């Protein structure tokens, strides 16, 4: 039976053992995860502009999928642009 562990207080070795045994480990307090969520929310807000992505109710408000990638600027320029979070390799 798979066990779900949320933010377990385990040593690295115990955490790996639990993962390798097939348990699900959910880590909610990772700064990099919070950065990724902020980045993604910013991109969604940019994509759905002028609509709030949390309140887009009908398909008439959805962006055209063919132009979606063009609608989002993936760079870090501009006042409202979200910045792509750094990977661990980039942060070193």
C-alpha cells in the first residue's frame, strides 16, 4: 500500500528509502516550487489578458491556441513580464 507523506521530517536517507519503496512524498515548502508557481501565474495572466485566468468562464474568452505561444513573451523584459525561475544548475 502506498503511503502519502506531506512535508515529512525525515533524513535524506529515510526520504530516499520511502520514495524507493513506492511511497508518495509531497514537499510543499520548497522555495523553487513557490517561484515556479509565481512564474506560471504571471504567464497565465499575460496569456489571458485582459481577463483574469481564474474567472474565464466561457470559451469566448479563451485565447486562440494557434496564437497562444506568440501571445506570451518568455523573456524577462518589461514591467509586467514574469521571470523564468532559475534551475538549480543556473543558481550555482
